C-alpha cells in the first residue's frame, strides 16, 4: 500500500511536468498588410464612383461635389469605386489661376486608355497585361530622377470604356509599384516584400512614394490601329 502511494505521487509529478511542457506562450507578431502600408490605404478619403462612360478629367468635378469646396492648386487624394471594385489610392493636382507646376517629364509614366480598351504606355501601344513590368523597367531606367510618378488618363468621348479595362489598367499600375518595392526589398533587406515589418516598408515608400495621378494631362493620344489585339 505504501508503494502504491509513492507510485501515485510519482505519476502525478510526471503528469504535472508534462502539462507544463505543453503549456507555452507563443508570441504572435501583428500581421502586416504590406499593400495597405505601401499604398497608404485610407478609408476616410473621398470615394469617387465612376462607370464605363466616365472620363478621367471628370474627377475634378466629382471631387468638388464630394468635398463641397474648391480644390485649386492643391493635391487631393481619393479612392475609386468602379462597380464592386474599390481601389486605393489616387490623386489629382488641379492648377488654377495660371499656376504652373514643375514636372520633370522624364520622371513620370503616362498611361492612356481609350474607349476600345487599348492602352498606350509612354506613347506606345502595349498589351494591357504588361503595364506592370513596363512600369518597373521604366523606374529602374530613370532610377535617379526626382518626382517619379504615374499619370493615368482615360477618355470615353461620349462612348463606353470596357469596365474591366479600367480596373485592369489601374491594378496593373499598382502591381508595377509592388514589383519595384519587392525588387528594392530584396536589394536592401535581402527579403521578399511580404517579410518586411512596418518600418522597413515605410523606408521603401521614402525611396519611391506611391503616387498615381488620374487625368492630370489631357494631350490626345495618337490613334491606335484597329486590328491590334490586346
């Protein structure tokens, strides 16, 4: 009986130690959505609803209506809602009263979408699904330039632009930024972009601020060939 008592005590000690070993605290870091950090996602920004009949130069009037104030000579950031797709974040800078902003022409990309869903990148007709890689190549080609940003223009001219073409174009430009950020991440931190913390992600936006302007320049694009298949 005495031996049974010691065996019982010994068994309890073993079980106690075993349960303590299994009980461990796991430190879980906050999950970082790198897109939100890099793109500066902000749901409080004005939301501009557009459709297939919308032209980029109508953004100014839409923003004035939403903000109920003048937007002359200042940058205004906003989000876009097209159908069920919500896209962040874009800007316009409306110059008024003869004010002229300085722009280094070689340091920005121009993407123009026509009502047939065809895309011009830097005045050349391109496949809509190649904008991201073209954008990245353009950045590293002009790596030491200042004021690097992208201007996206689309004109319906009273017709309809395929909605999927607008969405794909804007997402492709955003993906172009992500390709650049990922390349910089591997170069600087020797890690993929989804392995960076918030401070490291912020450091990439200081190298290349995320900046997509809508309809800032309205020079008419050259006519696209009728038989080009995007």
